[in-house]
């Protein structure tokens, strides 16, 4: 097993390179930016649809109004994502361009929207057809965004623009500088549209989704979903944030299928599309990548080692809300041979059971998009329309995952118990030595001289970054608590990597959580420009800091 893991670990640099790809990052960050609109629309559609499950009929006028809100938010998500993806990609491009050359991020958003309409939207009498303005048009959103930003980059690098005299105000001058790249980008989309309509007799969006339907159908099968969620777990096992690599590749279909399922349900048919964002959040990654929802509770119930007991106690609440980094890095589960098999098998078994419930037992699949941090059993029941079958499935998945993980937990726990027994006396001696060195267990912050505290009186700001702002909140909260306890003027804020570029200049230190520490070299270039220090943390180190507020303050002071 160790030999297998070592071979997998050799591929980590390659996996990390993929995860840092700016196009995959733009899709991921573009979706994150547009997510408020998606969640907003889901609230209204759940109000409209769930009462029907219980046989309650809403007033027609009220129901129509709810569907209108849904249609004017989720129904144009393709337009929104075309803009947000273009903006995120332009931001990444700008950080790689030489000084003095800059892509106008607002202009690329507008050009991308226009390009998206060229690639996907049909003209009808009196307006536009809305068929592909929503999730069905997401492939066109990505193409429009990538085309637009690359055209702008080409023009900016070669100064292909309209120059105005220096006396012309900056706003007007920028408008003329953007005329040529805007025109070329949109005209490029026009040419693609003409080509597809003449060759394939349909829009790019329609042709693309039709051509890829066999692939999507295959991905919706047992083998396809096993590969998708098995790959996510495999990447995370070697320390690379798996969803950052896999989800952008399936983003278009997992959101489109949710809308398709809702339409099927509204037409009195079964919501049968399995490959959805909800299956990923609440089944395949139940409690986080690796389907780890049950693991902390198994630690508390069955583990005899102090280490696993402590990890279970500290991680049971975060894991309920799909933040499982405290578990992954503190147990540890990452690169731990004892957890290799269950970490990969549990997600695959979960999605297979879910598909069986949908295909064989005719349970509805996911029809609504809920926040990823919703506790998995609740998200599963609500996202599929609230049914007895969904409740049974949620309970079954918990039992199955427990059965898969328990033998491996017991095996690892036995090793830890033996180690703890052998090292008990040594650990006790170490603790006594640490107490002497730390002068009565005082932290560095507590023995700071008045001079140093005075220098910190103006305050220091720390930004903690992870993939989704969940794990980073744990350290940010610990820093805030430690600052209150020690009287040190430190303010901490949690954020998601990719949404930090506009605010990083406001901080004195940026701390990268383990799941994004591979981005250190990328963010360091941006941080150097604004004079901000960046530090990356490792798994066990990070988890220890989240549990030790004073130690977290010590860490920050040492870095600053």
C-alpha cells in the first residue's frame, strides 16, 4: 500500500499544475461569483415547487410570480457566467502581463456577454429566445469568455488600439482603447456563429450540447460517476484540492441537469438526471471529499487513542457543514495508507447507491441548488424534493459509509494506541521541558515587551485563504480570539482563493491554508507588488493553530 501511495504522490506536481490552470480557475471563480444569483433563484423555486410534494396548491398568481423570479435569475445564469468567467480570466491574465499593459476587466465582461448572445441566443419576433440563456448555454459562456479575453490580451500586448491625445480624460481615452479589442472579440463570436449555422444548421450552444450529449450520458452512468468522484478523492488524498480540478470539467452539465430535472418534475415526470451539483455536494462528498461525514463520530465512538478522540471532537461540527480539512490533516487522512481504500471507495459507493435509488426505485434526483455547506442529509432530502425515499437514502448512506470506514479506523487506531503507550513517558518529559522554556506556559504574545506592543498599536490585518472560505474561517476566528486574550491589535478575515485579488492590498499578511498552499508561487507575485507578505501552512501545523488562539497570534507575530 505504501508503494502505491508513493507512486501516486509522484504525480502531485502535475496535479498541482492542473489545479493552477488559469482557465479552470476562471470557470471555478466565475461560478463562485455568480453563485448568489443561483442560490437566490433556488429559494424561490423551492417555495413554488415543494408545496406540491405535500399536495398544496399555491395561488396561480403567486406561483407565476415565483417562477418569474426564478426565470429572471437562474434563467439567465449563462449570461452571468459569461461575464464573471471573463472577468476572472482577465484578472489572471493581467497578473501575467508586463507592467503598463492591462486588460479592462469591465470591458471584457461586456464583450463576453455580447459574444455569448452571438453563440447561443436565437432571434424571435419581438425579442430573444431564452432556451440557452440559462444553464443549457454554459458551454457557450465559457467559449465566449475565453475567446474574448484572449483577443483582448492579443490587442493589449501588441498595442492594437486607438490612441487619444494625453489631454483627453482617462475614462474617454479608455473607451477608445477598448473599441478595437471589443469589436474583434464580438466579431470572432459572430464568425463562429456563422460557421456553425452553415455547417451544423444550428447555434454553437445547441450544436455543442447535442454533440456532447453522448459524453454526458456516459458520465451519468455508473462508470462515469465513479471516475468523477473517485478522481476528486484521489487528488485530495495526495494533497491537491480535487474539486478544483474535476468540477470545472463537469460544471456545465451538473447545473444544466438540475434545471432539466426541475422541468421533468413540473411536467409530472421523474427527475431522472443523476449527474448534478447536489449529488456531488450531498452524496459523493457527503461531509467533504472522501464522504467523511461519519468519520469524526466513529473516532469518538470507537477509537481508543487520544489522537483520534481529539480529532473527532474537534472536527465533528465542521464536517457537518462539509468543512473536513481539520479531519483530513489532523488525523491525518491525507497520504495515510490506512485511509487510502475507504477514502476512495466511500464516495464511489455513495454515488452508485444514489443512482440505484433514482434508476431502479424511481426516486427523484436533485432539482434544487442548495449552499454546499448545508449538512449533507438535509441537503439530500431538500434538494430532491422531500420524500420518504430520500430520508431512507440519507440514513442508508450514513450506515454504509460507517461500515466502509470502521475496519480501517480500528486498524489505524490500534497502531496509535501502541505508539501512545510507548511514548507516554517521553511526552511527559517533553511537556515539562516546554513548560520551563516557556516560562510558566506563557506564549510569546504574553511576554512581548511594551515597546513591541506599542509598535503594534496601529494594528495588523491578516487574510486567511482556503478554497471556499470555510477552513480559513477557523484560523481567522482563532486569531480574533487570541488577539482578545493577549491584547494584541490583530484583525483577521477569512476568504476564498480567487476572490482575494482586489482586497489583498489591505492586509499585512496572507496565510494560505493547506488546501491552497500550492498556489504560493502564484500569489507571491501579486503580493510583492503591493508589499504584502504571504506564508503557506502545512496540514498538521494549520490544524494546531486553529485550536490554539495564543499560538496563532504567536505565529502571525513571528511572520510579521
